[in-house]
C-alpha cells in the first residue's frame, strides 16, 4: 500500500429526503420484565423477602420476648390500631412535631431574612448555626427540662433547635447561590426589593430551602421520638416514643415492634408523599434538580 | 420626536474593584447611538465592552463622564433598556416561556392581565416559539432560550435593546441562524440595539455601525460603518480593516477572536 495515497477518491452523494419518518414500534417487553423494570416493584419485592426472612427467623428462634415473628408484630400493630392506643400516641407525637416544626420554620425565616439583608445578620447566622448545627438536639433536653420543666414546652424547645439551624443554613446558602444574572434581570424589569425577594430570590433558592425543610423534618422526627423515650409521658398522654418505652417495660415486645413500624411508616409517608410531591411539582418540573 | 441621538455616551470612565486593586475597565469612551441603529461594540476581551453595556443598563455607575438616554442621565436599571445576557440562566427556570415574557411586562408595570399575555404571545411568535410557549426553560435548547430572552426584551418595546454577547455560548450553526433571525426581526420593527461582541464576523454581520475598542483599559480606536456584508464597497474587506485597526502591525499571527 502506498504510504502517501490516503483514502481513494469517492463521488459525492446527494439524497432527497421526502418520506416522513414513520412510527417506530417499541420492542415488545414481557410481563415479568416490565414488572422488574419498575423501581417500586423491585423495592416491594425486597420488602416481601425481608418480611419472609424475619418471619422465618422468628419462628426458628421461637422466643416472643426477644424477637417476635413478623406476623406477631403486624398483629400487634393491627390490635393497637384497633384499640385506639397507637393512633392516639401517633396523633400526640404529630401535633407536638407540627408545633415544634412550625415554630422552627418561623424563626428560621426571620433569621434568614435578617441574614440576607444585613452583613452582621449573615455573620451571626453563619457563626451561631455552625456552632449549634453539630450539637444533637437531644443533648439540649436536660437543659430544656431545667428551663421549662417537664412538659410540652421543653420538647418544643428541643424541636426548634433541631429544625432551626438546618433550615436557616440551607435557605441562606440557597439565597446566596441565586445567580447574579437573575438578580440583574430582576433589577432590569424594575422589581422593588420586596418584589425581588418574592419573585426571584425565594423561587431561586427554593431547591435549597426544600432540602432544608426535608433535613429539618428528619431531625425533628428523630429528636422527638428520642425525647419521648427519655422522658416518657407529659401529663396523662404520651406519644410514640412513650408507647415503645411503655411496652418494653411490660415486656410486650411485639408492641415495641409495632411502635417502631409506625415510626418507620410515618417517616416513609412524609418523605415519599409530601416532600416527593412538592419536589415533583416544583424543582423537578423546573429542571432545577435532576 | 427629538432629532438628537437616542443614547449618548460621553467621556465615560468605568472602574471596578477587585480584591487587590481598582481596575479601570474603560477610559473616556464616547459614542452616540441613533434611533434604529444596530450599534456594535467590538473589542478583545478586557476592553470593558460588557462593562459599558452594564453602565448603559444602569448596573454600573461611571466614575467620570455621563450617559444620556433621550437627553436624560441614566439613574439605575430600568425597563426602558431591556437587557439580553449571554448566560442561559437569565430565564426564570420556574416560569414557562410565556410566563417568563409576561413576567417582564407585569413586574415592570408596562401591562397587566390579558394584555400582557397577548403581547407576550405576539413576541414569542416573532421568535418562532409559539409551539413552545408552555414549556419550561430547561426543556429548550440553548438557541431557543436565547430567543425567549430576545422575545422578553423586545416585548418591553424598550427605547434600546442591550445585548451582551447573546450568541457567544451557542454552537456555530445556531449562532449563524440567530444572527440572520435577529436581522429579520430588525427589518420588521427597526428597533434600536446596542450589541456587544468579540467576534469580528458577528460585528460585521449584525452592525450598521461598529465601535472598536482597545484593551486594558478600553479606549475608542475607531467607529466605522458596516453594510452587513463583508465588503466596504471599495473592493476591500471590512474585517480586514477592523483587523488592521485593532491589531495594527501585530496583526500577523494574531488570532482574530476567541
């Protein structure tokens, strides 16, 4: 082969594109394959396998005190729901959680607003939040008990601590990450400072704010269950943590599992129903989060 | 209607502070833009051309000189000077194409309600995006996003449209198509545009008047006419003239643009 020849010369080709592109039929997929392609289906299958393993181990161990079977735990869950004990405990926990969460959000909103308007406010938020954020909220409980006594207020104080820093830090970071171009766009179209915050800053920072809300919710949920375990009941009624603790004292292990399952179910429910649907309607639709 | 220039930039010096020192972006730059001009500011990077545009937009205040729009000094940003940026993220990601254009009209108080939507749709149609009016920006290509930004700017029906390298982040084929479309839009409405670019080809194609700036700091080297085609009507090439003016004797081997 000649070294300098290169590729041989070819005639130039021209095509007329006239025919429209027809529907390309999707390749047929079998029923099993289609089932396995769904993430939900795969996860449900995994859960079923775990339940079977649990049931098998429980039966093999045959010790209801140490490790009740899956069916016993589900049975305890059903009867606690039927008796109204578990729904009452869950309702108590949730109303407490909502109070603490709401108070935390209000404080976070105030703190973030001040931080985005004044430099000293930003310094304050960054310093104080980085100080308190690593501190597990449950560690504040002894102090809260001294200040507020045994009762709802102590728990709400601890919950605020759990929510406030996570939300404020994320919201603050979100506001800072809004691009200077968008800021100039807002100025260009004559937005007032308040209009700028409402129409550019808040939606622009929303992905971070939502992350903060999720993290804050998770912190608050864990903190609350732990606080209830530590300190039991507040005047007559108790929450989910109290339910778990109480049944442990009565060596009613199946009910302990029922309480734990409820905690898990609520966590999943809020994460997958509430936060997921907010995410799908906002940041996902806007392409601000993959 | 006044007969004077629409925009008058007179001996403008612009500075911005970096962490270490004060940088002078432009030094005593002056030019006049007439109604229906396609006025292009051309220069290498570091000549302060974007800073001049931001000063006209009201985002930067000159340390010396003055900028007059219809004879009145510019005092902060305003919807009478609609800005089209280079960055694709100038569109609000949480608003559809239609809402992005409508937003500009309503938040500036230009129009409200149905009138705002109608005018928005009119200009979205002008940039051929009517089928995409309900799409969110992240589902559009780069060129389409810039069209939305242009529609938004034009919908304001501003005194002057300020374009800061709006096609620089596009691929070559799309850029060429966008330049053509911009000229077509201009033929229809004869708006006034102040256009910043670092591409000689783009300047020659878009502009009817081209301001050449030197770098570090930006000073005016020349102000020349362009007929839209790369020929000065005397057998010479405009881009060769620009080359010679910008780079002088060092033109040999100097890359034309970035």
